[in-house]
C-alpha cells in the first residue's frame, strides 16, 4: 500500500492487468520505505491524460517515474517526453512475442529522451525499484545504508544456497568427470 507521506516515486502502468508485475516494484519500495503512488494510464488510449497526470505528479513532488507497459509499450517514452525527471521503463512479459515487443518499444528511444529500460517482467519490476532507490540514495545516506543491508542479504542468500547444495549430496560436475574417467580405459582418457 502506498504510504501517507508525499510520493517521491510514481509507478505508472498501461493497464490494470500490468499490476501483478508492477506489485514487485511496490513491494521493494515499501521495504526501502520510499513513498510512492501507483496509477494506471495509457500512452495510446489516453495520451492527453498521460501528459496531464505526469505534470500533476511532478508538481506534487514525484522525482522518479517507474513505468510498466506491454505490447507496443510506448507509455515510458510518452512520460519521458514530458518530464525531465528520470524515467525507468519495465517491459511486460506476455503477448504473442513474450514481452520482446515491449522490450524493444521501451528501450529503443531516440537520443535526447532516455528511458532506463529494465529486464522483461518481474525481474525488471524489482530492479526498477532498486534503481529508483539507488538514484534517491545519492542524496540520502539512510537509503544508502538500506541498500548496503539489502546487498548483504543477497550475498547471504547465495551462501545459504551454496550450503544447501553442497550438503545435500547432489551430484556435482566434478563427480560426473570423476565417474567418467573411472569408466574410460586409461589410454582413451
Ligand atoms: C496492455 O496494453 C498492456 O499490458 C499495456 O500496458 C497496454 C498498453 O496500453 P496502451 O498504452 O497501448 O493503451 O494490454
């Protein structure tokens, strides 16, 4: 849920159906205690409204826009065209081209109007939140500390995974090479 404080990040999406993906952005912004607002608008079906909404959010204090859209995904570019604040684009997965259409539509901006484009789908939605926090952390030491704590958590999760696999008795690639060399006559190794 968006917090009561004035939002500094706006999460925009082309359709309500994009929300399950963009929830990943919301969850991470909540974890970092960054106030945000989430809105649905459309680059094609509500172009004028998108421009007005972007201006209104900017006037309200939004510093970064995270924008998710699918198919011919032009919403992030449309927002970037009417603001000088950073715009982070998230291409939705799905559709006939599994999100590649949205990726190309979001990333291939002409020079002058950048959209920082993330990976397709939920990985991209998560990274959009982290990138927004990284930008805000440039001027906020508390956010910087939270980012460092998050990185440490990621590292611990890798170590846990390593422990689980190495203690589970699963077959490793070294085990396979050993077994093969034992089965192969010495002259053929
Ligand atoms: C939906 O159409 C997509 O997921 C996407 O966000 C949206 C694009 O809407 P327009 O901006 O083209 O209206 O199905």
